[in-house]
C-alpha cells in the first residue's frame, strides 16, 4: 500500500513539474526572458558570450625588406598569439628616414607579406614608430587587441623604444626572434659572392696574360670547390619544417600541379608564378633543387640561400601545398606517375 502511494506521489510531482516547465516555455516565448534574482539578464549573458567569441586580432609591423624565412617565422609566431593577423608594412619614405633606402619597393614588399599563409590582412604605409594616433587607429578601426614584436630591441633614432606606447597600454606581446638569418646576413652573403667573383675574375685575367706572353697554358681550378660564399648559420630541424608545412594532402580526384626551381632569394616574381601555377589545379607541389644542382647550372657562387632555407620560404607561401626538398633536375616517368 505504501509503495503504491509513493508511486502515485511521484507521478503527481512529475505531472506538476511538466506543467510548470511547459508554462515557463510558453511565457518565455510570449513575454521574453525572465530575470532571475542574483543572475545577470539573459541578453547580457548572450552579449558577454559573443564578446568572448570575437576573434582575437593581433598586429605586427616591419620593413620586410628582402623578405626571408625568418620574417615568415615571426609572422607564424605572431599568428599563434591570436585568431587573425594584421600586418603593417612600413613605407619607403619611413624606412629611408630611419634606416636608409630599402632594396625592395613597397609594392613588392606588400606582395611578399600578403602571400604568407599566416597573414589575414595587410596595411600599407605603416609608420616606422607607433604613434599614439596610429595605435588608437589600430584599436578602433582595425579592432586590434595586441601589438606584437620580436624580443630584439627596436629603437628609434633618438634612442627611445618604438613600442613603448603599446607596452604602457598593456596591449603588447613578444615573440622570439629567429636565429641564424637576417637581412644584414643575406646582404653580407651577396657581397661576399661579388667580392670573390671579382677576385676570381682578376686571377683569370692575369692567368690569360701569362699564357699569351709565355706561350704555354696554365691549369686553372674552375671547379668552384673553394668558393665558400654560402655562409649560413641555419640549422634545419624537423620541428621547424613541420611548423611551416601544411597538414593536408591531395584528395583522390585532385588535379596536382608540379613546378620546380631554385627559388633563391624568394621574391615577388616567385610568388606570382606560384599563384598562377596553383590556379591550374587543386594541389600545388613545388620541387626545390639542391645546392649542388644550382651551382652546376648557375655557377659556383650560387645559391645564396641553402636548400632548407629556400624550402621554408616556399612552404610559407599560401599558394603552395607541398614541397620536394632536393628535387631532381630532370623529371623522370616514375616521378611523374607517383
């Protein structure tokens, strides 16, 4: 008898609960959300949730002159600190005033930065130093949450910190500088190449003079084995290659396009040809020739950048899906079918 009474009470409680819940749903539909004492209104909770869901936008600027894989790695790290990366490219006039004239003009530097797969938007003619007006413009017009820079100091001609305003505003974040490469280092390699070529030319000229005056030949080592122009402190690791790589492969019905080359000193012309190649199919595979192959075809002083440096520059390009590191000069039938 007692068990039957308990079941009856449970049934009544469930029925009442269902009626109350149904009435609440109807009231919510007709009259809108009901405020609960001690809790924020539902609309406020909704707005707060959507604010939290807004993508975090980060900003990074730079000259990006003679852009290399170190720049790309900095942009990769900056992108990892937010959901969207906006990049400011410093104008030619600003670079000239602060560092001397750039090697690459603004329009080409814009192409290079825009082609990096971690970049979402590019701002041209960015100032070299972040002024208060420009910083407020970043926060209000571009919805920037944080300003990013590397851990190397960036000082203005008067010795002040170029990012002091962002730091004081609590909107500054820092990334690690990529070791082993810099624009100065690359220019040094190029100058060393020119200097050694000039010395070699003078040696050949004097040797020819001796041959014609004495009537006999002299052995000249033209193998280029003693060149030594490619001085790189870059240490390739599998981790860095994975960081730059795409995690996707071609689909079963994908049209795979293959293009190969040296891609030395990666520039805007390389970006354009890769963009056009990618437009011919669904998956772009790029072959990067070895240092030895390039030296044998273009001279002992080439390439300026070594194989792995060139591979990272190509991998960072948004139009590239995969690379072959050390691709052969000749495309065999076996390679074409696999």
